[in-house]
C-alpha cells in the first residue's frame, strides 16, 4: 500500500517509531538552513496556505489505521519543509487525535510562532519541537537564511510567548555547526535566550546527514562537550548511521554504558541488539528490569530505561 502524505513509521532516537505526516510540498519552507538534509529550499515562502486538501490527508490517514500496516508510538507532523505553513494544521492535529490514541508531535523551525493564531492551533498537539540555532540577526541569516519578512527578534518573541502558554511538552532543538555557533561566546549567548524559553528538554543536534551546503561540518568532540556543559542539553552525537554503538562486547554491559549517559527506550534497545545480532533479547530486558540501578520510566507511552546510580 502506498501513501502520498504519510511515511514510515521510521525509527527515531527521540520518538520511538514515528508515523510521519507531510502536509506540505517538498522543500517548501520559510528557512533555507545551511545544514538542511533536504538541500536548499526551492519554494521559499512565509505565506500559509492549504497546500493539500485536508480531507485527502485525513482519508489517507484513516486508510492507514484500518490497514494495520505497522505499529507506531507517535504521529509526527514534519514533512519536507515547514509544517506550520500548512494553514489548517490545527484541524489536522485535532482530527488525527480523534482517529488514533497516540500522541501527536510537531517538528518546526518555530518562525511562525510569532502569530497568535498559529500558537493557538498548536495547542491541539502533545509535543512541539522547535529549533533555535542562532543568537542574533547576523547568525540567524548565516545559519537559517530566513524569509526576508522574518526578523530574529520576532522569531525569539514567538518562541517565548508560545512556551509560556503551551500545555504540552516542548523539546527545543539546537543544531551545532563548526565555526558558526560552536564557540564558548556563541554558546553562552544562545544559552541566555534559552533561559527565557520554558521547555522540557533540549537536544543538541549535529549535521550528521549531507547538508545543503557542503562546507557545513560537525564540531570537534570537545566543542560538543562544551555545548552540553553550557546548554545542559542531550547531545545526539557520533552514533554510527543513526544507531547506538558501543565497543563493549557484552550486550548488557554495552547497554548500561549507554544509558549511563543517554536514556534509551525499548525500541532503541531492540534495534541496538538486532544490530549486534543478539539472540537473547528477552533475557537482556529481564536483567534490565531486575537491576536495582536501572529505572524504567513510562514517557509518552514508551518504556524508557535510564541508570539511577553508579553501578558497582
């Protein structure tokens, strides 16, 4: 069965198995970020519209649910550009939640959060993941290359206003790029802005996939550690081919070495074990359940494992 507006479910280190919904045409955005994995924006616009008929998207979504093609943990509205440009996104989210008992996440650059109507529409979602990579108009233009109608101040004001009133979860994202925003001065300026935003988590992302501009590269490990210390975020770094990796031979000890620094949900652990050709996955999970130093937390419908103390 093929779908036009849906894709996946795809594995996500943040969302488990994510069923994607794309309500906008490819490369339609109000940013043209230098690190974008989709390449340069070809349809640069800041005008919201109903790019695809809402009912067509919903009919496809209902058909997917009825087909029972695959299980998923999140419905993620992101698509191939900026989803907030879709003028009926509030209705889309509300309708999806009426069809399926799963949390809905929206991944956005956040530029349109300066509009009150957009902020109200997003109140229907469970999780919003906005991006902030710059600290002033100059770095904003260098990194995100926004539509000419978007100013950095209005962008930040929108993020702040949205964060103060949104009832769901907010996971901020920061893309760290070598030579642009990875030095201590830049990180501290960005931290000052993050301090004005109310959020639940901060992810430090790296350009691990081919970026729009070939000069964009990953910062040194020391810079990434510096960003973690200053921003207090979770770094998604150096994981081979988007998978967790450990050189420790014992499967259980390898998992424990990872969750000491980065919590893993059950899907990430299963994928990790499959990659290592583990034949006793059930036994590994049983040992994790019995380990008094490992805490299993229910978070957005997922079992997340983390180390609560140093194992001896």
